[in-house]
C-alpha cells in the first residue's frame, strides 16, 4: 500500500508500509515498527531516515488519537 506524506508545504514523499506478514498492517494488535516504513521517494540517506522517523511518529500519534 503506497501512501504520501506532505512535509512543510510543497515537499511530498511517497512511502509504503512493509510488514511481516503483509496482512499485519490491518491487525489492531500489531505494533508498527520504524523499519516497517519504507520511503520510496529518491532522497539522500540522511533525509530518508529523518522522513521515515517523521512518518512513523505521525502514524503512531494518529493511532493514539
């Protein structure tokens, strides 16, 4: 499942969730891990790590709300 993350105005990053097993992303009991977030957009490694962390934190924060 590919999704998009919009950061500060015009920057848009494409990412997907890759869980093991794949259907785990739909389970209410599955705890998402940072490594499950894969940034598809071509950016440098340091920026990719930062974006992955932001996406992960955003997903976790929205689950708690």
